[in-house]
């Protein structure tokens, strides 16, 4: 087993370097100004030259203008105020990023930065900065570390729902092949494929609003939010969005002046000490908030689980049917073993090999974020950040967040592949001998 794990682990570095190389090629294809913005963030709003290679002498340094003459900084020369000069900021940042070096040296620098989480900074003026102003100018790795726990909580709740439904229902469907329970499972599977997540999520939000509206009105007052919160926001956002008047918040009680969230989640995203908002709320004694945050991710978790169950059900059912036709299962039946015991003990474990593989990679995909679902429900998370980063409106695309999310997703998928391979070998010893 140890030799098998070592062989699989040796394949990890080449895969990671290969994917990082692909992202390097894509990154290198960007205009140099976009590369500078991705790594260093947006230029100072007071800078007239920004990251342009050249700019007018008067814009470079207004103090160097004397009548009709102007002094360029680098290289020093006398010219007119409107004549182009080399932008010194551009040269300094190009040198810092190493763009003046040969391509192989740029590649080694990029690989080093990729593996040390130096993924650049979130721009101050792109769509993601407008949507999540708390992360504007922050390092991409730091911003992702704030958002990832929200995605993890959503992924884990979704996985629990999937495990509770897909595997038992898939096995039951296989054991009762072509019977009503099997037909019902097929309908569930086909509907999950046919109904897009964004549409199901929208329907769920509207359905819950219409269901609750007659009983609460537009403003919902709960035992933990006496001041009330708009009904639609009860089923969206990761935290209550009640505004503070003076020092009194409708949901959080007394807060410092200007704060809209408790001190341990002061910016509305970065939760302390664990980063997991539900856990941290319980640790700080805000049990109502822990319950509220859990309730807020229930609907999106159901939407995610519904779509995932559709595919997983087919894998579980087909794998179980294949195993139940094998010789050793027939032998168990011939010996008079109870059918329930045959399905559970003899066929169950061996039918899980394919399921474990699919389930492991599915969960790894979850950790990459749910751009559409988190966007529909306005949840904090890596997916929401990525959805905003690729939005060309309100400031444009944020390439640093896109490439940073790609690298994160790569690391997670490769790690998940290794874990799945180990589990597969544990469940089926024949794999270790292949």
C-alpha cells in the first residue's frame, strides 16, 4: 500500500507544474498593463500616468514644468509639457515583476510565486472590487482565504444531503430494479439534469417568499432580529444585512459607531478565529447567529445537492447492478443468505469503488466554489468572487482573482485525486497490483 501511495504521489508535482505552466502562458498573453494590475493592483487614483509606458511630461511631474519647457525624469531631458516621457513607475514595476528577463526565467518566477501563494492583488476598480469592496486592494490569496470557509460550509452541508439521499436511494433502486421506487429514482435523476441550478434556486427563493409573506409581511422580525429584516434577505446573503442606526443594529444589538456587523466579523467577510462563520458565531456565544447562518445556506445546499444527486444516483445504481450479477453474489443467494444482507454486506462495499471516485471529485469541485449558486443567493464564497471577477461591467475583469482561483482549484483537484486513489486502493486491493 505504501509503494502504491508513493507512486501516485510522485505524479502530483508534474501535474501541478503542468497546470501552472498553462496559466503562465495565458497570463503572459495579457497586455503588460493588465499583468501589472493583476500583480500590484490598480494604480493610484491620483496618478495621471497609471501603468502606461509613457505619459506627458506635465502629467509625470507637474513641478517640473517651467513655462514652455519641462524636465523628464528618466532619462533626464528638457522637452515641452505635452511631449511624452518614460513613465518611471512603469519601468520599476516591470522590473519587479521580472518582465525584462527571458521567458524561461519569467516562468520560474511565476512557478515560485504560484506555489508560495503570491497571486497578486485584487484590483481597486474591477467588478469584484465593486461587488465586494472589503477585498479591494487585498492580496488574492488573502481574499480567497476569507471566502473559502463560506464555500467549505456550503460544500459540507451539500455533501451531507447528497450522502443521505443518493447512496441509499441508488442502492434501493438497484435492488428493486424496474419497480416503482426505481422509476421514481429515474425521474428524480432526469429532472436534476434538466433543471438548471440558477433556475431552481430562483424558484426556491420566490416560493419561500410567497409562502412566508402572508404571515410576516415585508419585514421579518425573528427572536434574534427584533428590529426586523426584509423578507427576501432572510433567504439570501451569508449574514443578516440589517443597518445600524447610531450604535443600535436591528439584528446585532449595540455595535461601535459605523459598524454593521459584530466585531469578530467586522468587515462582513473575515470571521475570527476559525474563519467558519457558523462555528465562530457559536464560539462567541451568538447561537442565534450560528443558527441563522446555517439556515441561510440550507436552500443553496438543497439546490446543489439536487443537481449532484441526479448524476450520482446513476453511478450508484449502475455500479450496484453490476456487482449484484457477479458470481460471489449469486453464490451467497444460492446458500440462502437473506437478500437484504446480500445487498448490504456482499454487494455494498464492492459497489462503492466507482461511487467513491465520483463523490471525491465532486466534493473537490465543490471546493472550487459555486459561481452561479453563490451569485443567485448572494453568498460570500470563492464562487461569488469568481463570478464577479469575470464580469466585464462595472470596472472590468479581474485577472488576478481568475488566475488565483484557477490555481486554488488545481491544488484541490490534484489533492482530491490522490485521496480518491488511496481510498480506491483500500476498497479494492486489486488496484494496488495494477
